[in-house]
C-alpha cells in the first residue's frame, strides 16, 4: 500500500524541481530524476524517493506529503511531524536531515517537506519482516543488540525536556485529565458504529474498560506515537534515523514502550509465526527502558490493552478501506490478544 494515486507524476516532478532550485542552497541548476515510492513500507503518508544532480553531485532526497486518502488518520499535520523531528534531532535522537517545508498546498495539492535520504535498511512492513527479510538473516545475538539499541533510542525521546520548546499544537490532555485522555478521545472516534458492528463483542468490552479505567496519574513526555522497528532506518544494528511522526503527542511514554513490543508480537505470533530468536521479552524491554529513563511502569497492563485494542480497530478499518464488506471470521488476527489481555487484567 506504499503507492498513492497523485495524478500526473511528471508534473509533480517538475514542480518539485522548481521548488528545490529556489529553496535549497546553491541549487539553481538542480536536475531532479524520476519519483519513486518505497516498495515495502510507508502507507500512512505519501513518501517519494528522489535522486537529483546538483553541481556534479548526486543527492538523495525524500518528499513527504499528505495522502489523497487515508485508511487510518482523519487528519495529517505535516508541520507537527517536522517540528517533532527538529526537536528530537536537537536532543541527539537520530533523524533525517531536514531540508525545508512548504506550507502552501497550492503547489502540489498538499503541504510537503523535504528530507535528506539516509543510507541504511528498514524492516519491511509488506510482508512483515518476520516472514523473511534482512532482519531474519541476523543472528539471535545481532537481533538482541538491534532491539536493545532501538529501545535505548526510544528512551532518549522520552528524556527530552519539553520546557525548552514551543510545543503549542502538539496533542496533549488538559490538566486534570488522564495523561492519555486525548489519545482515548481520538481512539473513540475511530471506533465508529460500523467498526463496532463488524467486530466481536470483546472489543467493545475492552473499549469500555479503556474508557472507564484511564490512569489518573502518570508522567507526560514527548511520545513518538508509532514506535516500531519498521519506522527506523538502521545501520550496523543501530538506528540512524527515526521517521514517521504522524502520531506524535505529549502522553505517558509507556504508550510507546508497549507499542514497540506488541506491534512485533502481533505481526509474528498473530500471523502464525514464533517471535524471532534473540528478541528481548516484554519484561526485558520494559525493564531496559525503565533502567535508562527512571520513568514508572505502573500502568503497563492498561497500556498493553490500549495498544492491542487500537491495533485491532485500525486493522478492521483497513479491511473496510480495502472493500471487505463482510468481516471474515478470524481475519482480524489481533482480536485474540485483546481477549487474552482483557482477561488478564480482569483477573488481577
């Protein structure tokens, strides 16, 4: 699902070339090559991979745009994404070089921003990397190192002091509400009557628990939002660029840590595979993050249920977008984990 129908691609290429000549330094004679979509990842926003010739040098560039249609997000705030990457980069989190943003949507029909292309590898989404990829070719020890480096990068995001920045416009819950109430509100809007009617009753039961038991306390930190290995460019088993900040907010960072574990678990075990050898357990991931940040793990079970249920709902929304008018029994492979986690919580 990485490709999008944007219309006349040559016209877009020509307009981007003109914009780059004006907005990049010493780029008056820049020549932009063909635009390409990533083949194996990136479906939430439009991502265009570009190669350019400028003064005898070849440049690798990335353009990010709002998609014409989205099966997941009702709104896309590119300015927020750009701001979050700038803040993260200022604090030692690896992000792509940020080369400029165009907020006038009249040029391409969408706002867009330009980044430098980062050399490295990205774990595949389509198919999930557990089904065979460069990640499966690593040794158990190498995968363990890779995952620990990823969690350490996640912890670095959560240690950023936001008092040093203007974070107006970044989603955050009002004072006096749960640190994740704004995320719950957004999630409730996803869970439309159509989605509710398509899914087993246990999902509605989980939604009720999530709404009635939101943690009243907890820290508020910058959260990446879509914290998963497939949203990182890797080199030598370490992150060299953290990408895809569409879901960034100021929330309890346990949301990020929990998602890091469960997205991998659901896209392996949920699809009939074992987790890849060498990957740290849930407990080890949470313990490593806690040891680095000193932040509490107090509501981990709640955030696990939140993330699993949200994933099940997002997956169902994608089935609807793909034209699946009648839900196939068992097609939503995340639902069994919702039931399992809800039982665990209710059992104490």
